[in-house]
């Protein structure tokens, strides 16, 4: 399994490296000044990403919850590290463009900080950084690779986190049928085109689905945190320990707000929502079509849509065009 994950990761990296600095219509990716793009760092990061050396039991890697063939999700309702978590694993594709906060509630501001949190989290990988540093420094393979970049110095947590962040910034999703259509290389089917029109509210003669207010192309997320009406009345009025974005900002107005996920590769990243409560795209569309559940801070674009079965079917057909096309190297 480890060899399989590493092979897929390296293939994706090879593809991304080829067109990394020429992503059509994407915003510029901002790299930290103290961790600028370096191919050798990316290579180490890719190897570490699928290596369980950074978990307390040497059985869990970043790739455990972020599987390349599932668009770097894991296909589970909620992820499992050392213990079951309360949220699903979001896709890591295009994560390098996410500058408004990472994780579902924006609790990490950079990929470097995200790595520091995940490795040492007692629920996820559970490895104290002092032990992680010891393992890497005592590994002939990693010590040699790091020292080639940094020189003969101690490999600390910041250096380890920096290469993991480097690798994740190369995970690009920009080769779907949608992208090919935008480049003028392919055409939508009539069904897909109708779904595209409804998605972007592009024709007053067709229903408006309000999708593109939050799922803005080309990333298909605006990176904001929203309450999309997914929580039930009992959850809203109960003593749920899940506070959403409020747990970070301490602002009660952020209760039950979560990061708007990317819709790229959405057809292969079920189940959906921050806690995987919706099993299919049909369930997701039905939730929005009915207007969600009421709440004091629910996004106003979440409303009854009155979409027909045909409208929903066409929207889902369009969403399938956001899945990346595999290419031969």
C-alpha cells in the first residue's frame, strides 16, 4: 500500500511540476519567503507524506487520510487517525492557494503550521515533535536528503513541516473536462452545458442554483467560512461541542460556519459536508433545493430553489466535469 501511494503521489508531482508556474486563470500562489519553491524539498515532502515514520505507532501517514486516488480525501464520513475524528478529510488539491485559513475552521494559517499541528495531534498522528525530530535525524535516507539542502545541521520540526508544505503546494487540480472546455479544446454535452448555466445563474430563462456565489471558479471555492444550513434544529438548540469557526475566532456569529470546500473532483470525494453527513451529490442538491435548515447566520443564498429533477440531474452532470482527467506521462 505504501509503495502504491508513493507511486501515485510521485506521478501527480511530476505532472504538477511540468505546468506548476503556468496554471491558467488561477490566482498567483503566494509562497512564504522563507520556504520558496525547491524541487528537492518537494521530493522529500512527497516521500514523507506517505511515510508512517511521523506517527507515534508508525502506522499512519498524511496519505492515510489524504489518498491521491480520492482527490486527497479518504472516502470516510469522518477521518480516523489514532482515534476517530469529528470531521472529514478535505481535499488537498489546490491547497496552496488557500490563504484564508486551513482545516475546516481555519485553525491553521499556513501549510507549515498545519503540518506542525497534524503530526503532534493526540487524535491524528500523535507523535511529539521531539521524537519526530529524533527519528528523522537518525534516518540515513532523510538525514542525507535534508542535509543536502540545509547543510550538516539538526533537522528540526520547522524544516520537516516546510517540506511537507512544499509538496502539498504542488498538488494541482486543473486538468478536468471543465478546464478543457474553458481552453476551447472540448465542448460540454447539452446536459452539462445546461447544468453549467444553472450553476452560474447564467440565463434568466433557467432556474438559479446560487452555487457560484461561494463556489467561484477556477478554484470553485471563495475560501470563506459559511453556515450552509446543514445543522438541524436540535443541533442548533442543543449543547453541541461542535462550534465551527467560532472555536477559532471566539465570535458567536461564527457558530457552525465551516470553510467552503472546493468542488473540483467533487464526484469522487463523497461523503460530503464537514462531517460527511450527506452520502451523495443527489443528497447535497436536495439539501440546497429545500433551502437548508434555518439559522441566525445561514448564508442568504441558501434558500428554496424550486429546482426540478431535470435541473438537479443537469447540475450533477456539470459537477462531474470538474473531475481531473488522468494523463499519460
